[in-house]
C-alpha cells in the first residue's frame, strides 16, 4: 500500500475554506485517491475520490497534483459539522481489499 | 436505504468471556468488511467477505477471532477468550462496486467493546 503523510491537525474558522493536504509519493499509477472522514463517535464516512482529474461533489472538491504524488481536499465553506478526522487513502481501481487508514488530520473548526 | 447497522452498540465483558457482534449491511451490497479501531488510531482492517465467501483476513485476526456471513447478508464477528487488548471499537462496512463509485464503503456506527 502507498504510504501517506498528512498533518496531525489543522484549525480553521467557520465559513472559511479549508485545504487539507496529503502526500502519497509512492502511489501506483492505477491507484485512486480516496478521502474519508470520521466525525466524533461515528464510523468513517466517504467524502470523495479521484484518479487524475480534479473532482467535485456536494461535500468537497479534490485537487490532484499533476504528478499524483499529492492531493488536497477542499472544503469550500467549513461548518462546525465538518470538525472530524480526515483520512487520505490510496486504493487500487478494482480494489476489493480493506481500506488502509493512517492517523489522518484532525480538523478543528472555530466558531 | 437504512444504512449499515451494528448490534450491540456497547459491550462490557470480563476477560476470558466470549463475545459476538452482528453487522447488517446495506441490502444489495455484496461486500462486507470488519475493522477495529483503538483510541487515537485510524481503523485497522480485519477481514472481508464477498457474498458469503471470506476472501481476505488480516494478520491482526488471531485464532481467537472468527467471522461468518452465512447467507451473504448479515455477518457476525466472534471473539473467544477475550483479553484486555481486545478493547476497541469494532466497525463494519459494506459496499457494492460500481463503475461510477468504485468500491465506496459505508460504515456502521460500530460496537464498542470493553474488556475488564
């Protein structure tokens, strides 16, 4: 599995954009980049995934570097409900194996 | 879509006792996963089923752990002769591969096990 590096924690203000970085320099050419988050006392929740192009959905945007060695999850207007641990997970395209979670980034949102 | 459910939500047991947890996946999801999460750590993969077949087991899954999915629907995870080190949150997830979504996994709320 590709190794990932994420900041242990980040802090942001409510209603401001948040950029959560992830380095995955050993990612293989066919691995997708998945992001999950885990709110306090809940199971993880899927956020977004992509391969090469930037991706948008109702929750977030994913910006993938051209060399695919890093990516950034973008929350456009953070709310208090976005306070969670965010995990970046490379995964093979046909992947049926378990997800490999790191320690993730603990996002703190200040009102 | 009622989501993934797990039962019980909390379990307290004494060392040496056996415990069993149940997971009900989202209907029509053919893949089911078990994870374990200890405090301050990300979830760790334990095992995976496709339909009723157990296709992968982590080395974390010692001989005291057994998982089943007899009819390809719900699954059970049993821990025999529990140890204090088994105290953790046990998470279940289910998925169904699609071209658009890949193998997006949907997690249940977890079962928190405390071994005294």
